[in-house]
């Protein structure tokens, strides 16, 4: 999500990791079933500052296991361990990261500090024996799209520009999924869709036009890119249609990152999807999708 005090250290470490990245070979296999009590879980978390628990009372330094962290990733680990599983965690979350080099370059053109992207600095380090991968992507991307529009990138057609960006995001997301499957063909992949960023407290000071554009991008990425993955058997955590994730009592003081209560809710939602025997399609519509008038 947004830049944090972790950013400089994260950038240096990501660069070091990138130097050792290796090529992924395709090795088709069946995804792992939901983890059973007492099983061994090899877990990789792909995300941004959310994966590091920024906004919680105990955020984690990127790339560490952080067993006492209060973000959703260490909470997932503790819950699985509480059911008797052994869990090997690779937390790849990099604060301020976006999905791809394309959106990273766009953000940098419009003054955003973006140290990394998921495809180049996170996906190549998913363990090859991973049995579980969680992905929460898109919040920083939507904010980048919004900044680019404010900076004039959309010209006189911001709606058309958003449609173009969403299509590109979809292509990038498929590239991320393909890379994960090539590296870890047995991994069970679980993804989360986006809250309506235009309806979040951090955007309250923005113009109504900008908030509607953030809403359009958030809803389009959710409904056109992420939610359809349920039809491919990938469980989707429905953040967008859960009003808690745009409610201040579930968010930290910045009105953007979850607080302890928000991360607890997110961990519970991820765990429900992780353990589900099938991928239930998220809601096709809900009031949260049109909250900004």
C-alpha cells in the first residue's frame, strides 16, 4: 500500500533478492487441497504493506516470519499452527509495491515512490514446494491510476483511461498467476479483491470526481479481473462487498490500512477461503460498489 518507514530497507533487500532470481520452468501439477489439521503447510504471501501488517499494533519487517505480528499473514500462520499444522512462511510483502513494472513506471512518472512490483520482486521467490499462496493486489495500483489521471495522463477521457488500465491490470494479473503456477504447481492460490477505495476515509478529502474515479477503478478490477477467478477454482476473499473494510473503526489512523480489528477480520476471511472445498463466487453487486455518488 502506501510508502512506509520500511520502504528504503525493503528496496535494498528486494534488489539483493532480484540478483539471485532464477528462471521458472513449467511443471504442471494439481493444486493442493485445503490444508487439513496437522498437515505441513508451505505458505507464501504476496502483497504490499498489508502483508507486513502496516497499520496494526505490531507490523512486521518485510521478508521475516514475524510470529507475533498482528497483520493478517501472521494471524493466518498462528491459526493454522493452532490446528496442529507446521507452517513454513515466506512473507514477500513489500510496502508500496504494485503489481507490475508497467504500473510501477506509471507511478514514478507522476511522483509516486514505488520500490518494487509483485511480478519481478515477489513472484520469483515463491518457494517451489509452496502449498499455499495468498495474493492481495491492486490498492496501490488504483491510487497510481488516480494520481496519473490527476496529472493529466487521461486527457479528456478518464473513464476510457481507467478501462484501458484495468485491461492491462488483468493481463498483468494473469502473468502473476502463471508465474506462481510455474514455480509452485502444487500451491493452493487464494486471492482477495479490493475495497472501494473511493469510499475509504483516506479519500474523504479528495474531490467527488476523483473519488468516483477511484471507485470505478476499484470496482472494475474486482469485477472484471479478480472475481472471475472463482470460476477457475481460485477462492476469492470478497473484501469489496464487506462494509467493514471501508469503516473507520476497522482502519488505522491513516484511513487506508487496516488496524488490528481489520486485520483480524481479513485473516478470518482468508482462512475461510483457504479451507473452503470449492471457490464460491463473490457477490455480483452490493451497495459498496456504488457508495460514491
